[in-house]
């Protein structure tokens, strides 16, 4: 069976956690918001790397053709199914014929929908209205327990609290790891004021406007890497997942991976402030972030295990 993309919105794509070589016509370049991708999968008992449906800005309407357990994650979104409100980072049972649509919010840019047992597509992973995404049904014993629990109540009254994700998503401050071949005055200029998101080229780059950066040709290498901070027309251009591997725009630094979650959630008109740090500080912050994510997933497992035990009593 499958889920049907009733309305594909701006960009709906079945996406893997990390980039994967694929057949021509597919774009498995990895989830822009890796945390949300993994969080949605964790909630429904999937492997954290299982494909999810990534929806950008104008989000899809999804129809289910058989009962299944779902969760969605991201930043600042709420859904509805008939007269039922569907909240971020919670677990829900959907029945055959149920539809899920998303309510526009002021903040946030992407959501990630996970379905228990996994998803796949036999054609292009870029979805159009009317396309179907196959439900893999790779169920484990944990999935069986989850289904039995959800059949009795269709939703749980707990989830990952928004306040637990405040530091990940709500701060407008972004670290830039400095390069030794970039003059200090460039970094001083980047830190001197606030930038506003002008627009995003889908999954490629984020364009911002703010204090101009007068960058001379000083021989900076042009590496097209995810999180790269490039200068074009005197303004920063921030590289996302599908950024060109070769670019003529000089790179003056890199946004660390622990700030790429919230970068992918920036929409037009939102604000960005830069803070320049050294590589050693970035490594320390990355380790702290890793420990925090690990503890978050453990908390989800603990809460689920308690719920499942209660069902058996």
C-alpha cells in the first residue's frame, strides 16, 4: 500500500539522511534538517536513517491508504486531519482514507514526515501531486507493540516539548568557523550587523542582505561545501545540501553542522546574526551537541517504553 501526495506544495521530496548515489532523475542529497529527519523516525520506531518525506515552505496534503503510525518534525508547524489537530513531534495513528494537511506558520521552513516501517519510491523521489510513495512495512517487534498501543487511542498525549528544541531552532545566532587565509576585517564586518533572508534557492543556497562585504580577490579557495559561507555581490550566500561542488564565489568560512538544522528552517524575512569562532571551539560545541541529541533520543525511548509497559499491565 502507499501514501498519496494529494498536493505536492512547493517542493516535496522523499529524502534520505545522508547523500546516496542513485539512479538518474533522483536527488538523494540528504536531509537539510538532519535532526528533524532523525527525530521523526525515532518517534515511530524506524532506523534514524530511514527515508522521510521532506516538505518545503508550502507543504503537501497527504492521504493514507491503510492504517499506519506517523510523526512529523521540523520547526514551527501544526497539522490537521478532519477536525483533529496534529502536533509536531508526537505520534499518531492514521486510518485508511485519512488526510493530513499542514497549517501555515510564521516560523519554520521544512517538515519531515516519517511512517512506521519506512517509505520508498520506484520512480523519481521528487514528488508531484497525485504521486504515490510506497509503504515498506518493514515492521519490527517494536512496531507491532506501537501499533497495538495506538489502536486503542490513536494518539499519545506527550511528545518532544518545543522548549527542548529552543536552542536548536529559535536562536538567530550562527557560528562561522574562521579560515586562516581570510582577513580579520571580513569577520568583523560579518559580525557587525544583522542579515535578513532574501530568499532560498530550493535546497541549494540561502541568500541574505545586510552589511556589505568588500572582498578583494585575495586567492581564497572556492570550495562548494554544505554550510559554506560565500560572498557574492558583496553579500553572504549560505550553502545548503545541493550547493554546487565548484563555485566561483570565494568561501570565507563554514557554518558548523550543529547550526545547519536551524539554517535549513530559515524562511524569507527571518534574521541571521553571525558569530565567528575557531575550529577548536567548533569541535567542542559539536561534541556537546552530539551528547544532547543522544540524550534526547534516549528520553524518547524511555518514554515510549513506559507507555508500552502500561499497555501490557
